[in-house]
C-alpha cells in the first residue's frame, strides 16, 4: 500500500493513504490490521481524510514495513475485523446530527416567515399526535408537556421559540437513540465468541484444530465448561446447555441427538458430538442484540428512576403553568414554565453516566453486562474470592511429578495431559503446558472422558479405570489406594505445593505437584478494597486447610473456607444475601459458576472457563487484580455523579420555572437556558471517572 508521511515524532506517525476514496469497511480493515501488530500501541484510521495515526513502541522501520505490506484484499487482515464495529453506527449519528443542524440553519436564514411558520406547524403535528396518544391511554407524560409548550408558542406566533424547542427535542431524541444503540452494540460485541481452537472428531481420535479451519459438515466434540463454537446439530451424546446469552433463560436446556445448538452457548454438563451447520455465527450478534433490547438487565435502577420521575413531574409542571396564568393572567409567564421540563436532562444524563462508566471499564479490560451491575458493585459490602486462578496466578506451573507403583514419570505426565487437555481450567492448562515443554506428544489412548465438577476426570485406559483430580475424589469417592511400601513416600510429598492425584486401576500412579504462586498485588488489592468500603473479604477454596490457611494469612482476607464444593460457595453467598449483605463473587472455574450466578455481581477472570464467563455479570482482565479497584471506584463515582445530576437538574430547572413565573425571563430565554443546561449536563456526564489513563 502506498502512503505519504504527514507528520511524525518519537513513537508516533501520521500517514495519508494514497487512494481517492476509503470506505468504512476499508478503514476498519486497516485499523484492525495495525492494532494486531505487537509493536503498535494504538492506531486510529480516519476514513474521511484517508489518514492513519499510529503510536508504536518498536523501530520506525517496522511500521513502514507493515504499511507497505498491507492490502485491503488480504484475507488474514479482513478476518481481524469483528462482525460488527461501531464505526458505521457513529457515522450514521454524525450524519444525522450535521444534517439536522444544516437544515435548521437553512430554514432560519432562507425561508420567509409565513413559510417558516407553516413548516413549524407541520413538524409540531408529530408532538401533538404523541400527546393525544398519551392522553387517550389516560397518561399525562412528558409528550403532553412538550406538545403544550410547542402549541402555546405557535398560538402566540412565537415561531422561533417553537422551532428552537422542537430542534432541541429532536437532538435529544437523536442522542438518546445513539447512546442506546451504542451501548447495545458495545455489549453485544464483548459477548462475541472467544474460541480459537476446537476438538475435531475423527475416527482415529479427536484432534485439536484452529476454528478457522473448520468447514460445514465437520464434527466437533464439546465437553463440560466449553463453548459451542458454531451453529450445529447434535450427532451423539447429551448435555445441559446454558443459553442465557441468547434467550435469557436462567436454567440450562437439555440437548440430545438431533437437537440444534447455537454458537455462543455453553455446555454446563455433559458431552456432545456436533455437526457444524453454519461456518459463520452471524446470527449470534443479531440474537444477542434482540435479547439485550428486550431485557431490563441493561437498564440500571437509576435510569429507570430517571425515566419514571420525568413523567411523574409532568402534571406538576402543567399545574404550575395553569396556576401561574390564573394568578398573573399573563400568558407569557405561563408559557415560560412550559418551556422547561425535566425530561431531556433526566432521560439523557442518567443513561449517559452509566454508559460512560461501562465504556471506561471496557478500556481497562473490564466487561460489564449491564448498568444495574455497576450499582451492585458500588453498594457491595462483601466480596468472595476463589483461590486458584484468582488470588493466585491464572497460569500455575507444574513443579514436580512424583510417580508411584514403578510407573515412568514422563508416561504419567503424558497420560495426565492427555486427560486434562479436554477441560479449560488453569491447573489442567498447567499440566498440558508442562507436557508440551518436555516434548511429550500424546495420542488419545483413553475412552470417553467424564468431568466431575470440582472433583476431577474419569476415563478408561487399556481396560483400566483412570482418574485424576483432588484427594477427596481419587481416594474417598473412587476408593483408590497408595501402593504398598510407598506410604512414606506419599506422606513426604512437598507441602508447599497443591497436589493433583492420578490413579490407574484403583492404585495411585502419580502425584503432580502444582506451583500456584500468589499474585504479588493480591494483598495490596484486598487492603485497598477495605479502604473503598468493602467490610468483609472471604476466600473459598477446594484446597486443604494447610494451604488455605497459608494463602489467607498471606493476602489478608477476613475469613476463609477450605475443601468447599461448588454448592458450598453458592449456599454461603445465598445466606449472606439473605442476611442483608450485597455480595460480589470473583472466580474463574466451572466450579465457581453456581456462586457467580447466586451473587449480586458475579465477576469472572478472563482466562477462566467459558461457562464462568458466560454466567458472570462482569469479566475482568487476568493481567492483575488492580482492575477490581478501578471497577469499585468507577461504580462508586458513577452513583455520586448520578446523585449530583439529580440535584442539579431539579434545582436548576425549578429555578428557571420560578424566574419565568415571576416574569424575570422570557419564554425564549427560558427555553435557551433549559436546553443549554441539558447539553452541559449531558457533556459533563460523558467525562471519565478516573483521572489516570488505563495502561
């Protein structure tokens, strides 16, 4: 691609693309192509001017080489662009806003007064119809107030005042529509698939392949905790599918042979072989948008309160107008009150405050699925942490493999990896990664694997039952034993590590020692959560008492529970909520899903299991836990801003009404001040909540 360098400084360059015209899609292709480069810290492409601004951390030559090698026809570059981007939506709003302003100027400057009055009457009919519709249903809403103000102005031959009111109302409706669509678009985008690899079902055994290599008609295996990657038909097996992202259903749906399953849903329990029906999951985005639009989950209590309050205040505004006229017999004073209503500011400032918070969270690696969840985070007084992958690093490492019964260490690690690779959990990932680093390739030697939530995995190898998992699962549930004469070896296993037990044929074959290092920031984050108003921090883990106590002491939690099952976590949270607490749950595994669902705000770590991220209300970056502090701060500041907005809107508009009733200001000035304050408060609501920029 040919381009001209317009300006550059250290780490930043602005170029102009040498082509006569750039489409919105072409701008997206170039922008996502540049963002995908590891040395590019940020990139922005302006389709109108054909310019691109690139900030980079490597050598200037790397950027030049990337630009020179770019092509709009490159399939790999096109694949980087999400199914939907916000560029088209933003452009649609910009065009509508500009056209509206141009038409307003044209009518004021060029139309003669009689024709301008006729145009205003024509446009006023829309507001009159809405008011009549509201009255016919027995409701006195904001539309009645708007229509009354516009009609009164026209009757008084105040055409400019009526036109100004309608113009500002139109801009308000446009802003409200854009913020709603923008929030839905951003939310639907973050709920898109994050599946890179899938298990391709072959006669000789399952093979892990890249998702983009799958074709229609291919058969895939999807097991507990994994996401359905593409719209498909179940060929064999049975599973409980969580479809909440598409339908809003809280309970999983049973799927068997012949059932249709949709991309983006998650296998909560069971295992199925599916035949791919559609390569593109394009229908998923539209289904998500429909679900969000029909769901009240997106709307916070503050937004609902603002909308309701705006309508409730209408009768009082009308009553004030009538009373002012009866007392003063001055129509201008009465109309001055009609020029002011609480609707625009209340209905715009509140949702924009929420959307601004969600947007800022997104920039910091925090995905929030609805405004009311931020309210829950703001008022939460209790937070419950899972240990593994949450307070500890999401990528634990294998420290040692201790074999028993004369088994070969490498072979036992190979078998463990063979079993564990089917399930997305941080410890399973550690076993698979260790086998890979040791060069231990493995073929599928086992039969169908069964995942037992919070316990382990069971299968058959060479005619013998093979199990891998916790001490409770292997020795108590499955009744496995330690080989004779090796009890002392078993008792001397290093206590500083977590242990994963592998048994074959009812006898212990190996113990895999997992190094599960604490996050260096965990103690500081928990301390600062206390300073931000969290009264109780609890850690819950399936580990033994010794390990749990050590971690709890190191990070400074208020209380901890060990050897807990998924239902124990959920019951604890349920009891806390029933006791009047507002509870946040932070976890990353399949076994955390019931607790995440039970809490007021469930937070999943982005590197965790698909089912955890699906059920959770909020997803945070796995990089560190500082984002929890940002989430709490943004949520609290959002509630403070909403409270300030309420006080400002009510007091300022009430003052305008009083000044209008006293004749201090004219109806035109009243409308100007009211509309100006609405825009000012709305713009103020768009500001960031945190002063520091996300890293």
